C-alpha cells in the first residue's frame, strides 16, 4: 500500500468500506466525477482540509492515505497525563524486594489491584496512571518475596497490574506500552497457574496490535486463544471461562470487521451470543464486562467498522437502557463514541455531536483524552456547515480540539 499514489489509496479504502463512488461523493459533498478523477490521479489532493475530510469518511488517518507510517505518540488531552513514570517503572523489569521480609500483604495488594480496575472502568485515567508505578513495584516485590501459594497469587496480581496498564496505555495512544505490558501479563500466566489470565492478556495484546493497524495479527491472536479456551461439556458451567472466551470472540470480531470480513464477523458474533446466553446476564468476571448487552455493543461497533452506520444506530436504539446503564462508564462512553461514528457515516453531524456529548457525561476522560474521539470531533467540526450546536463547540473546547 505504501508505494501506491494517494488516489489509488482512496479507491482502495473506499472499496474496503463498501462505498460506491456516488455514495462516497455524496458523503464528502463532491461529484462522482471529482472522485473518479482523484482515484485515477487526474486531480491532485493538495489541501490538508480535503485530505482530512476524505480520511474521516473512510475511517482512516491522513497518514494512511498519504502512505506514511502512523505515529504511536499519544494525543495530548486538555489535561495531559504523563506516562513517563510508568515507562520508567516498566524499564525496571526485575523488581527488588521491599524492605519487609514477608513482602506486601497479598490481601491488601488484591484490594489495590481491584481498585485499579474499577478506576480504569470509570475512565479515571488521570488518577490511575500516577498510581500504576507504585502498584507495579509492590506487585513485583510480592512475586519476589512470597513462595508457594503466595507466589502464585502474587503472579496473578502482577499479571493483572500489567493488564490494566496495557488497557490505559492503549486508551492514551501509547501502543508500544500497551503491547509490552500485555506480553508480560501473558508470560506470567504459567506462574499464576491461570490460563484465563493468558486469555485476558491476549485480548489486551490483540487490542494493542489492532490500535497499531495490524488487524490480521490481532484477529489470529484472539481466535487461536479462543479455540484454546473454548468451553466444552462441564466447562460451560464455569462463568469465568465463558466470560473470557466470549471476550476473545468479541475482540476477534472487531479485528475481522477492520479487515472487512463480513462472514467472520457474523460467525464470531453468533458464537459470542451463544456464550452470553449461557451466562444469562451481564457480569464483570475477570474484568471483561462480558454478557448479552456487551455483545450488542460490539455488534454496533463492528457495524461501524464495516461502514454500516444505520445498523449501528438501530442497534443502539434497541438497547435495554437499564442494562446499558449498569455497564461500567468506560464501556458506555466507548459505545456512544461508536454511535457518534455511525451518525457521521450517515452524514448526521448533529446527532454525532450529541452522542459525543452524552459519552462525555458518562466518562469525561474517555472523550477528552482519546485520540479516536479527537478525530471524530475534528471531522464533525470540519464537515458542519454553519455553526455547530453550542454544546458541541463547548465540548470541543474542553477537548482542546481546534479546526
């Protein structure tokens, strides 16, 4: 793809998004003839504003259209979150034992790890990130100090700290950190005597790959681990295993959607629906939030990736609001961000802006600090004819987005 001229890249991604030249032209406010000339190289794309418009509709970055490697640097939110202390803590891979010979108390450490997960699921990244270096040090020291069953528990807790670090690093655009910490959590799974820890670690590892644009590798990682953990016979009665298995299926679904593989998306969602039905209700086992409602949220997200904006919006409108509101704030805000993208695909910029505003009400940091949210808001502001609604411009100010 990198050697192709920009017009050919436009044609390629338009085909991936299953848009005809006429549909694409309508969405960017140009003529079909204009699109055809661009794709054949007869018209140059020398304005950044035009490139940004095309990239927004095609759901890719401007760098992708230009054939440049995307930057993995985090987008700075209105209130910057400093990841350097976390990087420094991760550089000290073999932690020294704390002064106390017995090591950190495991019950206290378990409570701290649980609090970290809750902080993440409430999208309090500004609180979580500064706390992670100390938590990594304590969990690492626990693994050094404890023996026997204590060492197994310590490994399990350290693996979870790596995973929550991976999740927040991905949210903030630090994909290298996200991948590193996910890999470390997977490596700890044998010491933790917990194959499900490897399963959840794989979802984080695959998410880092997906965020960096390696869709095929993300798909394969999730599918291989899902097959390894697939419940069979009596193991269907283990809700933890079913939850992790279902989560792997949903993450594989997102990778398949990014690749434009409709058949795999349908099959994976079918299997995830079966797994969710086995559980009977939404739950948060192994911090997966897996259940029937989360399956529908991923169904909508996959529809957006496949450029089926109307389907995504329809799914959202059909959700049980009570069950949706019971999900963690991070999950709700992520879904509403997907809904906003669905409205953009339909050209309904007003509803797209309202969805972003609603998402911020659930989890402010999920919208103000995430690169993808900034991209969506920038696209809305650039494409809106006239003055956007006041609530949208006010949100843009809080996000620090300027056009």
